[in-house]
């Protein structure tokens, strides 16, 4: 997580500067302390006052600003835990790759020992130029993380690769850069989202799950170095970076995917809200509404968690979720025992801030051994990190 992390945001002169405003907002919202440094060209696009307002810190743009420490480049470089250059133009990338220090930002790069993340943004022809490619490769060999630009319509009118990644993706890359890598070598299989059980080619039975909890868990596990397979029911969410996404539709699809991947996983987290029932018969054509009444016969879907509990190896960690509306701890403890889970995360979905399709959760974590722990309302990403802390203890 980014709370109280010192992030130095270097902004170079390109039209994508406007996206940096949203990036600063997201970083500060996540609790990071953001120090903005702009090149002289960047100030031609946006007034530094915008970034000072968002970061609540003075923006620096020169090595020789009046009234500032003449060693400002060393002061800022020493304080930083992460240097992010976004947008990174071909010019600043060339300076960084070749050790040129002729302004504050390029000098900071040479002076800091912080991890560095570069987010290129430029015309497609500039990005594909051999000189630019070579400079990026030089930076990668030095340990600089490069977040590849996106493909699409560019400000210059061209179409192609060169768009600055969206701020939420850069935020995720910052989390990845700073998260402890205590899950390296561990394989995770995480399920997320709802399932849809078809009634006819148009209609289906489902639930209100958005997938946010499962996706947050996958994001956190990958940030901490784990290898993650995310099996997801229908969801509008963007999958986390560097996570293998397996899309499924029904409970039966989910079961087949789980059966395919679970054997290689060290940790299995079943956060999906799998439908408990499905129509016994799926109509081949759309059911017309001429009838005044209609009854639907339902049958049970496979109990994927119970099956996993019965066949998992002794070295595998199985974590389940319990979405309840009453007797939270008692119902969760029963599920923990009956389904042979190592840990269960229970939440009362009737509570405000803990239900489906919200960014927060209120949870009680019950391990197989030990006492239950109540966790107050927090973001699902923050909760994911706390769940992973518990899993780390189980892994030993």
C-alpha cells in the first residue's frame, strides 16, 4: 500500500501532462506523499499551481530557484522512495539513458537511490524509433521499470502505440514497485465475480457481485510477487496488471476452470459469488410472455469450495468467503469446518459499506486455528493486503 510513501513525480513536457493531475489525486487519496517536479517544457502545458493544489506541496522546476535549498536535487532525491516519470517524453528518456543532467528532473534521476518507474508518452513514430527503443532497453537493464504506453488515438492525430497509460494503471504500477515481495515463488488461484445461469438465450439468474473483492486480492497478490491466475465470472472491471485472466460464465464453467488450475496453486482463494442454483432446463429459444404465470424449476450447482476442500493437498492453503445477512460468525465457522477451509473471510452484506458492488468491506477473519479477528470498514484493496498477511503466516 502507498500510505505515507514518499513519491517523487517527474512530469516532462507533453500533452499527456493533463493526466498527471488525476495521477496526483489518486496517489494522495491512497495516502502517498507526492512531490511534483516539472520540466520547464511541462510548465508550458499546465501551471504548477494545479499540482501544488492537488499535492499540497510546492512544485519544483529548476535547479536554481530563488529562495530554495541550492542542494534541492539532493534533498528531494534522498527523501524519495519511488521516482515516477509520467509522462516521460523521448527527451527525458534520452537524458536518463545517457546520463545527461541538465535540469532538475534529469539530475534527480542520477542522484536518487529510489526505485524508478518510467511511463512513456509520445507520437507513435517517435516511440517506434530505434533510438528510443535502445534508450528504454538501457533503462530496463539498470532496473528501471517501464510501463508500456497504450495503443489508440493520439493527440497529434495519429493512431498507434504512444498514449500515456491511464492514471489508475500507473497507480497500480506504483503499488507493485513499493509492495513487499514476500509472495515471490507462490502461485495463487483466485476466483471472483458472479456466475450467470441461463434461463433462455436472453435471460439468466445471477447475483449482485461485481468481482471487486476478488480483483483486489489478485492485484495485491501480484504486487507482492505472487504468480496469479484470476478466474472471473462476468465483470466490468479491468484485470490487474500481469495477472492471467480466465473468463467464465456459469458455475459449471467456473468448476471446469478451477479443476484445471487448482493443482498447481499454493494458495486458493475462492472469492467468487457462485450461484447456488440454476434452471433445471434451459430453453432453446426466448421464452415468450404470453403466459400469465410461469414457474422455474431449479437445481443445485456444484459446490466448488467443498470439492476443493476434499481434494486439496496438505501443502495447499484454501481460503473461502462467507457473504451472510445473519449469524455471521456462527455461519462462517460452520462453513469453515464443513468445507475443510484453512481460513474464511466473513462479511455481513446487509451492512452499509460491506455489501456487493462497493469499494469497501467490513470483515471478520476466522482461521482454522486461533481466534477470529474483526476488521472495521476499509477499502477492499487494504483488506486484501491484510488477508495476504494472514496467508503468509499460514504458509510459514
